[in-house]
C-alpha cells in the first residue's frame, strides 16, 4: 500500500462530480470506481446486484422485511446474512470490504459511498467534496436528464437528503461540511475542466506526486 494512494470524492447531484472524478482519474492514471462497486460487491459476495442497487447510498433499512433494520455487529470471513435478514448494513459491510481490497491493490478514485470514512486509516488519501451553485446544478440536470427546472430541483433535494442521511449514518460525520474533507470546491466557479485542474494540483501537492 506504501506507494498507492486514494482519492475519495463526495459530490452534490448536478455538480458534475462524477465527470470531474472520471477526468481526474484519467489524468492521474488511476482506477475509477462509482457504480462499478455494485457489480464488484455482487461478485465478491455472490449476492445479486439488485440488492446493492436498492441499498446504494441509502441509510440502513431492511430490504426484505427482516429484523435487522438498525445497526448490528458483523461476522467477518464471508459469513453474511443471506436470507430474509439481509439489510443495508450487511451490504455496506460487503461493499466496504471491496473498497478496502481495491485500495490495497492499487491507486484508486472512489465516488461517494463513504469511501473517505471506510479508508480513513489509509496513509495516502485525499478527500474532496464537489458542490455547485443551485442554479448551476439545476441547469446541468435539465440538460443531462432532459427535465424541467421544477423536476431538477426536486431531484436535487431528494439526492441531497439521501446522500447526507447515508453518509452521516455510516460515518458519524457531516456530509458536505468543510471539516469533513481536505478540500471543498464549487465547480460552478471554475467550470468542470478548471475544477479538475485545481483539484489535480491540490492532490499532487498534498501527496507530493511528481
């Protein structure tokens, strides 16, 4: 792990965070993981990926009407609950293991999914949060999703609520708060490419990359 490093990127919906992450990973020559983690977690556990899709960035609740809606201790070494007691917590544990294994193997950029908390003990990490002005987010969502302004604003509010609940529940920290990250940046100030360049420079300085 000595030479490997990780970039953990939180983002608001409509901020361009995923695009920024993809461009950063490409420019740095490192692996990029967003929803790919769902497939990897499914492969790792033998559980169908629909379980992970339903639980994706959602705070704990039972998916199949089981008894473990709240936190509960996990048994490691693959002894995960496979029956009606399957919960978001158990799926989070599996996905967390996948994130840790990937970070041990190579340098990576992870989008969301509490990766900064999961990898909090990693010796070489940079935690970044991408936000944007509400009007910029609405405009981007209208263009990318082909929705009107009202629907875009509704999507933003729902996504912010879901992501903050998920992050705050599992990390015990505050999603989007400056104290939680090494760098918080408004992508609507510099634009997507300008933000990529700024964050890349910050990463290189923090990690002392060539």
